[in-house]
């Protein structure tokens, strides 16, 4: 449940947050504010999903042996 | 022959060679041909899924969109990101079921889940109708890229024919394995080219990102944020939500799920793919850099902005490298679409609806025969399609999105939705999409009493709502009948 709440954050940030930052100034890292906001959330999503992967018990069982099969 | 043309030709041959070589050491039965024997590891599944995003649409369309429309282009960045979050929970159960039941395609999956071959045929038809315009888009992009970067030496028509031949050859012989190997080359190329262009062009012409955006903001006020009307914030929210749901419903994306060796791959990729998505940012930068430097492109020509600016900036050999990257972004997705469409018609329309007893070997043979046929249809539409294809393209994404409710409902532990409900929902959703696309309807026209803000809501949400509503009502009706019948039986 905690994991899903965590994963819901990017939806809130991107879908509900954008109306509040729909401006060009101030530029952030050289980008218009609204674009920088979206970019920040994309990066945060990666961080959040890495965290979810770590915390999720489903990924804690021993990895299945066998190496990458080359197509 | 110019140096640009030589480089493009070399890469096309490389793609063909890699594609053909991929077959080596594998007996091409149906499962091998369509889903690579379910043996791909993290890296290849990653590339097949990421390969979906970096098509000619993003390469040419993404920069063209930024060039011509400005802020609305931002929506391309977050929708896939949200789709990846959904994929963490959505894809593992789909993969598990597919593996246990030897499912090789999306209609196959739904037909099996709902125990209804009819539903499978319907889904396959929706899929194929959505895929053909997508294939045409890749061919069109191919024509534009080769004609531009060969400085007119090769006509778009000739380029389209050559591209179609290359893709047909390796898909027929190697199936999805050919696409996987070419994805590697393509992604390395596109990564290098897009990063370079997105960093170099703003620096070269403006001295950096901040001066570039200041200059654009001064020259075109309002261009860099969402407008009050039209492509407004409401449009952004609804479009991102809608396309995030549709993202994994494309049959070739759905099928790439089946190529995975284990389910953890999807969960791991959910964290990595969003970062990869950021390459698109550099595509935007190219388009924005072009908007003040090569102004004047209108209508469909905005897609040429990346190449116009490159031609004005670089030597022919480097234009050739950009062109080669562009050619690969058309060939790889093109090959996956061809593969998916052929499998769909052979496995799900032919075996699912016409010849139930057909063996795997017969289906594989038919799928291979169909590859050149579908390629020909694609080339035909590309060369003679005209404006109708634009309407079809707009419909494609909305069509596949209509499959989302049925897929989601099929994953529930205690399934309440019936096959009749899923069937009727998809038919209703597709009908609404067709009507709204053909009449260019907007929500504001239909519901003039809505508050101004809501009028820009993406009309695709209406189709999806109708779909869900019909799915629920029909399920409720057919539910009671099945329940009544089973009661009658027990009495």
C-alpha cells in the first residue's frame, strides 16, 4: 500500500501540479519553469520506482539463475 | 554519390545484415518468430520497449512539434513516464498468464482470458486497423529523411520502396529477433545524434539554453507555456492521462512483454525507462533552436525543421550520420509493426476466426507470407494515401486505448466483467472514436454549457467513458443470465 502511494506521487505532481507552474520565468537550468517542472518529475519518477523496486518484497526472493540469453 | 548518401546506404545494409544474421542458431517456430522464445533478458526487453518511443514520430515529429507549436510538445515527455509506473503492476500478471498459456499476441491474450475466440478476432481487427497507419507514418518519415539528406538524389518514393524491401526481408526471415538486434544499433545511434544536436545547436546559435529560451520568449510571447485555450493545461492533463493508459495497448508493445525471460525485468525497467525518456528533451531543444533560425515552415513541413537546421549547420558527411539514425528510427519500429500485424492476421484472425484447427507451422508460414503483403499495403497508402491517412493516424492511438478497460478487468482476481461486456465496450468505444475523429468534434461543441476550462478536455476521454459504461451495463445484464442459468442447473 505504501508502495502504491509512493507511485501515485508522480501522477499528482505531473497531472495536478502543472496548472500551478504554467509559466516561463524563472528559467530553471535554462529551461522554462513548466518544462523544468515536468523534467524534475520524470527524474523523480525514476528515483521513486527504484525505491519501490527495493522495498517491494516481490523482488526480494533469490534471483533465478541463468544468464542473459542472446537473441 | 554524396558522402551523406554513402553513409545512409552503409547503415541500411548494416541493418539488413544484422536483421538476417539474428536468425542464426534458432529454429523459427511460431513462438520463436513472434516472441523470441520468451528468452530475452533485461537489456533486450528494455530496448524493444524503449524502441517504441524513439520512432520517426519522435525524431521528426517531436522536434517539428516544438518548432511549430511550442509548449504543447511537453506532453510527450510525461505520458510514457506515467505508463511505466503502471507497467510495474500491470505487466507481471500479463506476462505470467501469457507464459503459462503460451499466449503469443494481444488478441490471443484477451480471447484466452475471456474464453471467447470472437473477442480475439475483434481485438485483432482493431489492432490491425490501428497498426497500418502507424506503419505508413514510419515509411513517410523514411521518405522525407532519405530525400532530404541525399540532397534530392533519391526520391522519397524510391526511399520508401528500398526501406520496405529491407524490413520485409529481415522480418520474414528472422522475426522479432531481427528487430531486437537492430534496436541496439538504432538506440546507440539516436542517443548519440540527439544528445549531440540538442547540446550543440543551442550552444552554437544562442550560447546556451537560457539565452535561447529568453530569445524565443521575447520573439514569441506565450510560445513556451500552455495557452489559455486550445492546447491548454486541461488539454495537457487529459491527453497525458489518456495516452498513458493507451501506451502498452499497442499490439507490438504488448507483444514485447511476452519476449521477457522473467517478470522482474518489467519492475526493474520501470525505474530505468523514465530516465531514458529524457532523451526526448534534447529533441525538443533541437526544435526550439530551429524555430528562430529556420522560420517559415508551415503545416506538415514543420517535421522538416530538424533536417533544415542540420543542413544549414553541418557538412554533408555528418548530415549523412543524422540521416542514418533517422532511417533506423523508421526501420526498427516499422519491422516490429510488420511482425505484429502479420502475427495478428495469421494467428488471431485466420486461426482464431476462420480455421480453428490450423497448426503452429501453418500459422507461421501464413504470417511470413503476409509480411510482404502488409508491407505493400503500407507502401501503397504512403504513396497514394493523401489526407485520409492523417485521420487514420489520429484514430490509431485512440483505438488501442479502447482495449485498456478489457485488459484491466481481465486481471482482476474475481472477474465480474463478461466477454460480452468487453466486446460491447470495445465496439462502443471504437465507434465513438471514429465519429469524433471524422467530424473533428471537440468537447466544447458537444457540451457548450461546460465551464471554459473543461472544454479543452481530450475528446478521447468521452470514448473511454462510453466504453467503460457499456462494458459495465452489458456485463451486468449478461451476468444475471449466466447466474440464473447456473441456478437453474443447480435446481
